[in-house]
C-alpha cells in the first residue's frame, strides 16, 4: 500500500473508534500507532514514540495551559467570578433586554478568567437564568443568551483552544491571545446588538429590571477591580513584550490567589480543590494531546496532508472560496462532533492547506477558535445547549430556538473576520 492509502485508512480507523465511543486521545493514539507500524520500520516507530510525546508535553510553552487553568479554577472555586454578573446587571439591567446584555457582558469577563466556555455558561447561568425569569424573560431568549454568552469564554484570552493551537502548530500563543482581543470585543458587542434587536421586535421577551443609581454602579465595580486589573496587566504585558504567555499564566495564577486572599476567600479547602481540579483537567488535556502527537507524526509520514494541500492549491478557485469551504466544514462538524475532537483531527489537514494558500496562521488560529465555539451551540450536538437544558430541566428545543438569532449574527461576524483579517492581525503587528 502507498503511504497515501495508509493515511486514508488511518483516518477511517480513527472515525470508527470515535463512533464506538473510544476517547479521542486513545483513538488518535491507536490510529497513529497502527499507521506508523504500517509505514515505518518498528525501531523507527519506537524511537519516535519514545521521544516525540515526551518532548511535546515537557516543553516550556505547554506550562501555559495548567497555569491558566489554575487561575480560572481559583476564581471559580472562590465564587469571585459570579460578581461579574452582579456588576453587569447593575450597568445594563434597566433597558429592555438589559439582563440578557448583562449576561453576555458578564460571560465575556468571566470567560477571560476561566478560559472555559462550559464553566462560563454554567456559572453565569446559575445566577442569570432565575434572575431573568423573575423579571418575566422568555425562556428561549434567556437560555439562548446564556448559551451564546458562554461561547465567548474560549475566544477572549486566555483561551484553551488558542493555547492548544499554538502548541500543535508552533505559533506564538502570545500573538494568538492578543489577536483574539478585538474579535472577542466585536463578538460581545454583536451579541448585545442581537439582544437589543430581539427585544426591540418582542418587548415582552425581555422587560427592563429595576433602575440602579449611577453611584451604585461605580461602587459595584469595587467587587471586581482587581480581576479587571489582572486581565489588563496580563494582556498588556503580552502586547508590549514584558513577558511570555507562560509567564502571563504564572502571573494570572498568582494574581488569582492574591485576589482571593485579599477578599478573605482563600482557605486550605479552596487551595486543595483548585489544585485537584487543575491536575484533573491538565491530565485529561495531556492524554488527548499525546494521542494527537502520535497521530500527527503518522499524518506527516503518510504525506496525506501535503498531497491534500497541493491538490487544493491547484484547484481553479480563489483562496477565499477555499477558506469559505473550510469554514463551512467546521460549522457542519461543529453540529456533529465535540470541539476538542474537531480541532485535533482537522489541524493536520487544514493547517498545511491554509499556509499553502497564503493565509496568516495567527488569523486562522483565531478563526478556528471562534468556529469551534460556535459549534458548542449549533444543533444537534451543541454541548452547551445540552448542559443548560439539563441544568434547568427545559426541553432541548427551547434552547435551540433561543440560540438561533445569535447563530445568525455569528455568520455575519465570521464573514467580517474573513473579509477583513486586519481585525485579528492589527494588534499582534504592534507587539514588541
């Protein structure tokens, strides 16, 4: 068999293992291992397996992931992240749809601290849903705004998707973080506009809450000022080259502990739970990425990604049209598979194609992160939709109806980022 045929069979084996429920890391590792033994001498395979995964997970860059996990876990465990919703509600709650807008803005802020869309949706949802229902909000609209807001948690830095993309493709995580800032702000504003449009046409879906005096709004900011400063300091330090992304993670984790201590919320139980959850999450990610490393080595040995890149580059269509096809593939996959699987499976295929077509790898990293987040709320898989429906004992169809207006806006925003890549690349170009 030719290497290309073996490569195709390797992908078939991978999808078969995923269909029968084998964990993504194990499925990629087994598929890659079988493929490598078919392509290379056994001694060469053993040598690659002995060195590749070890060097990968022991890299200095990889420490970024557990450090930001620890930062988010401390903030989540101490309950400090909940204050983002309280503050946002006081600032936006008075207008029609204001509580939905507050939910979206709070999700953006909380997401910047936890680096997890699911944690963001669950935490903010626990506070926001009952509050919106108390003021007479439509169920679908309330759940839709929580689900959509949760997707902002993986775009606004620090983002787990961006960290993994940077590690696998060997791109600067700092530039990816900085490149995601403007898109994150634009996506947040776009969702706020959706809430305003929906309540403009259907005022009864999102009545305004009780007004809050301006002085009280500014007083509320005292509850989150140190976390806001921490985000600005970490992102500003990356932008001006004061420290690396790994050092930013260390500063963020230390800042989270200091903030909790100043608020008198730091205890041994908090430290134990934060460290335990960080180790569990990091271990899970490590196992997945080790499997992905083996599979990526197999892909390189099969020459399949290179042949696909050359074939696509020689098609009689423009680079932009090919990119739109890739975007469509991500949207379709997002409705059928979980996001971690999509990212790890598609990167060996699409990344060489994107580079061959002349697209910027930082722009593609941010675009991929956004596409993966949209997949979290696109039916029928839509993991965030499933979680919220289960949490609040509502029909899944209710959540699906609620996210539709936000998904429509996402299509316009994606088109904007595709036609004007400068939105992503402007800030990274200013980095020192």
